[in-house]
RNA sequence: UCAGCAGGUCACCUUAUCGCCGCGCCAAUGGUGCGGAGGAAAGUCCGGACACCAUAGUGCAGUAUAGCGGGUAACGCCCGUCCACCUAAGGGUGAGGACCAGUGCAACAGAAAGAAUGUACAGAUAAUGCUGUAGUGAAACCAGGUAAACUCUAUGCGGUGCAACGUCAUGUAAAUCAGUGUUUGAGGGUGCACGCCCGAGCUGAAGGGUAGGCGGUUAGAGCUUUUGGGUAACCAAGAGCCUAGAUAAAUGAUAGGGGCAUUCUAACGUAUUAGGAAGAAAUUCUGAAACAAGUUUAGAAUGAACAGAAUCCGGCUUAUGACCUGCUUUUUUU
RNA sequence: GGCCCCGUAGUUCAAUGGAUAGAAUAGAAGUUUCCUAAACUUUAGAUGCAAGUUCGAUUCUUGCCGGGGUCA
């Protein structure tokens, strides 16, 4: 069990460490799945982030596998591409409970950065939350149909 | 001070919280400890190591290099040196072998650009030949110029690249059609010929399946330092150290603290100067105001480049911030 | 990650180291026509960038920049 340090404002939400982790087996790695995503997947977009998702069976026993991608055409520098991917990963990691608690079934996610300029973390986080809200709404509509 | 030239160093540090990857331990899916990008990790331009194909063979073809000497595992790299060129100087640049083997090329201009010798003037002479000057041009210095023209000479180079290669797993279709071949040898060993070797498949068409794991994979021509040798590149010996291993691809996010640089503001503080006084004079004393440089303190604002390992090393090239040292004196200011 | 190939007008292609880089098409202006098309006349427009060799580079050499292909 983690010691809870009440003086730091951020730590009060970190009750379960599991909740905010993003280990290897939750990463989307299979080439097959990714190709399938692009062919059959549905998408939700909220500038500057686009999410492609697909309800499917996964090779490992986790609920969601997620990957991040940045176009090489938009960002030529490898440093910038890495930076954006890291920001996306942080954005996903810290907002994971939003999805985990409000969705049914197994999913594969792929986050694309479709902006043209280097983002700040705040922008990414905002975009992430908006995308998740849209996603939850959309999936709920599909289930009711 | 500015400008230029050469060489070198470093690539902000740290705390908290959350998170990622590797290894070790506890011990069992968690906890804990340690470690986690670069000088260029980049371009892939050279050279190797390593792996497979003959223990990598011979000749031709092809290709690279080019003063001389040295260093190196090797090099197209580095060091020394001669020569040529550039620069005011410090210094920099150089594919710098051979047109007494052969072939080709030279626009325009010019009499003439190759086995060519014209014209004018002068000299000399019995006379011609001859000698010098003139104009064109990049070249007309005559057994001419040109080899980053073919070529010749010398030397090096077998090919393919870690998606090499080995191995385990999964899966279908060892199927179908056409051509060719099995000792009269297909096809292969990356161009051709020879030689050596493998030996039943190979090629094309349409179509089907898998595109996962492990090894290779990080201790090395390694790094730091001392002594000795060498003008230097570098070499030898001793001591110490272990220093990233991801694979849709880790090394991050957030919030503070400190240091550094630049600019501005305020304060501190003086060389110097107008002026004044003393003195025969040199000079001494006093000194308003203002500018620039320097130093210290306080506050505020701004900023910190280029860029991300992918089998591993040695170079080269390109991108890029700051600081330090030495040299030069054509110029700028005092 | 490795290994290859290609850069000429807006587009498709030419040009042996030698005068002002050529052609087709597209563009612009004009003539003709009541208007348009066609035709005719005129016109503007390019060697990816930077060095080197050369008297002289689109062409030869080197380094960058950009684009494309291939591999189990």
C-alpha cells in the first residue's frame, strides 16, 4: 500500500497505483491488429487528437491496448515526434480511469496527433478528455441501437 | 575595443510526486536496490570487425587511390615535410604520377591550334635559310597544350549484408497450370572465361498461409590515469573502472529550489577633463558636470542551441549554443 | 536499420565541355469572328543548392538539399 502524502495536491487522487500505469502489455504492438484498425476501425476526433478504436479480442488479458502515432510528414524531426508521443502517452495514462470506468468490452486504441504545431501538455490533456467524452457517448449510442 | 585566423573545453544542476525499460535480490506477478542517449546518436560518404556464400582461387572486365616519409586492424583518415597557389598577416587550400606508348580534343579570335613556319620591321648574309620584335588567344617557351579526355604506370578491392545468419513455434496447398531438366547435368556460388564445388530441382502464372519468440546483442582495436619512447600522429608497460540495450521501438510528465548569461533600474567608486589657487617654470593642490569601460551589491525581465541509440567500432561530412587560450594589425575607437 | 535510383520552362521530353540552353503543350497579349472554338502573329518563363577542375560546365568531380524504390 502506498503512503498518502496529503500535503501534495496531486497525490490525493493516486490511491491505486494500477490505475495510472501504462505497462508493456497494455501497448498496442501487433502489426495485424493495427492493420485491422485502419481498415475496420471507427474514429472520434477532437483537434488536435484523433482516436481510432475497434471492439475486438486482444492477445493479452487486458481491457484496452493503446498505441500512439505522429505523422512523419508533419514532423520531420525525430525529437519532436518522440516528444509528442510522450505527451500523448502521459495524457492517456493520467486520464485512463475516465475510459475504464465507462466502457464495456475489449478495445484497441490508436491515438493520432493531427495538429501542425508543437503542443503543450495542457492542450494535450484537454484534447484527451474531450475525446474520451465523445467516445463514451458514441459507444453508448451504438450499444442502444 | 572591433575584425580576422588557429586550437581547446563544456553541453545547466537538484528535490518531490506519478510513470516507462533493463539487470540483481527478496520472493512470487508484487516489493526493493542499482543503471538508463550524443558530440554529433544525423548523413550513410569511406574503412574495418562479425556472419553466410569454396579455407575466397586465376585471368579479363570494372572500380578506387596517386609528391615523399611515417601512424594505424584498415582507410579516400591522421601526422610530418617538399613544391604550387591564395592571403596585408596569422594561416589556409591542393584527385600534386605519366602527353620521350598510342588515340582524341581546342568555340571565337588568329597567317597558323599540328609534323604548322605566313606578314611587316630590324639585324646578319653574296643570296636563301637564319635570329629578334610585333599582333590573336587560355595555350604559339617546340621533340608545344590538355589525363576531374580515353588511356598508360604503380597499388588496393571476391560478393552480400544483423531484415546477415542460426534456432524454436504457428499455419496452409509437398496442391494446380505452363516451360525446362535428372549423369548426354537443370540450376546455383551477383559481369565474362577457366577452375573448384554443391547435385534434383529450377523458372513463370494465378492463388493460399505465416509475418511471433529466442540467440546473434552488448566487455570493447573500451574508458580514466601514471610512467617511458617519438618533432608529431601514435606506440609500449603498469594501476583502476564496468559505462543504455528498446523492438509500433524505453530514457518521460507535473510542481518547486538553486546556479549561469544578457538587458534594464538603483547604489558604491575612481583614472581623466572645463575652471580655480600656489609657483619664474616643471609641477602640486582643489575639482562642478558628463560619457565610456571596470568592480561589487540588490531588484526585475528574458533566455539556454543542434538534436534521439537500433549489430559494433575508426574516420570524414553536415547541423549547432556558450566559454576559454594563443596569434595577426589592412582598418574602427580611445 | 541496411542497400539502390532520380532531379532541365507550370507539365512531358531534347541538348558531343563551346555563341543568347531547344521542342511540344499549358499561360498572357493581339489578329480574325456578332460571340466561342480552330487557325495565325507576338510574348514571358527553366539547368535543385554550394564549392572545385577547366580559358569556358546542363554536361566532369565532391559535399549538401529534395523526391522515389527495395529487403524477412
